[in-house]
C-alpha cells in the first residue's frame, strides 16, 4: 500500500504494523527547546501516524 506524506512524497508501506510502531516512536521524540524545523518534524510524524492508523482501521 502507499501513502502520501505532508511533502507530497509517495511512500510504499510494506508492513503496516511495523510502520505504525516506527511512526509512533518518531512522533514522541521531543527536544527541550524545539526549533521551527523540530515543530515541522513533529507535525510530519503525527500526520504519517494518523494516515497509517486510518489505513489500519479501514482494513478491519
């Protein structure tokens, strides 16, 4: 299956469960004083995680 990220890039997802675990890990990484790029990265991984969760729900 494929998803499209916030940057419009198509990403092939071969293992949905593993992708969910990875995205969930990345969306929880935080720094003490986030920069603008950090905030964008937080939004990116939250978006990817939400897309993957929607795919999982649709498969049930």
